[in-house]
């Protein structure tokens, strides 16, 4: 049986995202799992491993799917200025002077 490339994804701590750790070459899934455990888990740097045949990974590189034509900046944290909204709320509550108001 010919060797194939297996991609290894690892998780360092519970709640952390899975990240790509690297690749191993193996003839089958069981051997790939053993290699992945040896390379990415022997020093207990990973609590979880995913071992996936490279040909099972689907690449999405269509710019229309990755860069939609609509402006959705409001969905990004940088598109919503929490600092400005907080300052407006303070002005409405009377705890801060409105911008442009001069104090006597």
C-alpha cells in the first residue's frame, strides 16, 4: 500500500481552537494516528488530535465566497465603536459633558 499524507490538527488546552500541527506520511489511518501521537502528543503538548487524509480537505479559494459584495463591517468588532456608544450613553445620563460643551 502506498503512503499518503495525513494532516494533523491539535488542541493544546480544553476550549482552545484546533490548530494545524503539521503532516505525517503513513500507509493507513492507524499508522498515521500513531505517528501523530508520537510527534504531537508525546510531550503532552496536545490534549486532542485530529488526523485527516490530505485529499479529504476541501479548499475554498473563491473570492466571491470569501469576500461577499455586501458591506458587513458591522459584524466585525472594529465596525462597531463601543467607545463612542459608551461616551454617548454617559452624555445622555449627564455624567459627562457633551462634546463641544465648554465648562464655565
